[in-house]
């Protein structure tokens, strides 16, 4: 299985508009962090996209990915969904795409993007709208999507519940604040982990960097990559601060699991 981290930045992205800090003005390409998404490629044709952030088109071009077979949503915050219209060209070419995620998240997407989901909205001749089919998942129930084993895991993001996803020995968890013992048990045996981490200090809706390290250790992953990163640390600086086996993710990071 091949995983590509398409974006590794927090909700405002890095550089932050108008910020002149050392990280926002860095020339290191690894300090350019677009909003988070990932591709999970099963190897024999099946390819899953996780989330549709605002930079989706640019991210897919950079990763040389022209099509995906399904989309998983972690949750519906703007930084994870506002590139949804970039699925239009994929569904126009390859037919209807299934969108998976928590049922309440999919319900809100249907309301927010009514031009996509309301059958009464018909695209004028010669124009297209995305052809997307919401398919709710139940936490804890494994499913096969595009030939890839997927386990949705419910996690807290402050007051909201998000889904993290396990794909065999790889897991992708973002916008998580706490991970219950049950979730840790469901993640036992994961060898490669991508997990969100914000600041050194505590945050009400996201794991801090020390908390993310604790979760990675509790899961026992051999390799962990921190994502949803802010402009607080450069890639180089954060790499030095992290313990062995834990590294910052960056846009374009490709993992073979
Ligand atoms: Zn987010
Ligand atoms: Zn900055
Ligand atoms: Zn969020």
C-alpha cells in the first residue's frame, strides 16, 4: 500500500496570510503546508482520497493523481471539505463517486452543498456538477472500499466526533483531541501512523505535540508522522525536537506500508 500525504497544514495553512515569521517566510519546501488530505493507494488499482481540502486540485496535480475511486471524510470542518467541487472533473470522467464518513457529517455536506446533492438542481446543458453518493459508515464496523480494508474509528475533536481510519497496518487520524482506550485497542498492530499535532501547549480541540507523542507510543507504531501542523515550528526545527520514530509530515510525503 502506498500513502501520499497531500497536505500537512493546520486550518489556515502555512504560510499564514500576512504572517512574516521565520516559518512563513522559509524557503524550505517542507515548510509550505497546505490543508490536510491523503491518498491511500491499495496498489492493485484501488485508490482512496481522505478529505477534500481547499487546495485539492493543486495537491492532486502535485501528486500526479488524476482520479480516485472513493472519498473518506474525517469530518466537515471547512479545511477538510471546501475543495469538494474539485471532484467534479473526476466524476465527470469516471462516473459517480461514493463519499464515506460519519452519517451526521454526510448529512451536513448534503445541506451545505445542495447544488451537488439536490436532484432538483440540474446542471444546464454543457455544464456539469459533481456526481457524488453519500455512503455513511458506522464506527467499529470494518468495510472494504475500492478493494482496501477500512476500519472507521470514532474519536473526539472537542465537542465533535470525527472518524480516524485504519487501513491494515496504517492509520490516519486527524483533528483528534482524545483517543479512548477502545480506540487504542482498535489501533493495536498499526505500524505506520499519521496523527494531528498542534502546539506544545494544550488545545481544546486538537492533540498537542506531547499528547500526540503519547498516543503514538500507546498505539506502538514504529513510524509516526505528525500532521495538521502550524507555523510555530519549521520542519527542520520540529524534526530535531521529536523523539526517535516520530517525524513531522510534509506535503508530498510518500510512505510505503
Ligand atoms: Zn482541520
Ligand atoms: Zn507565520
Ligand atoms: Zn476540524
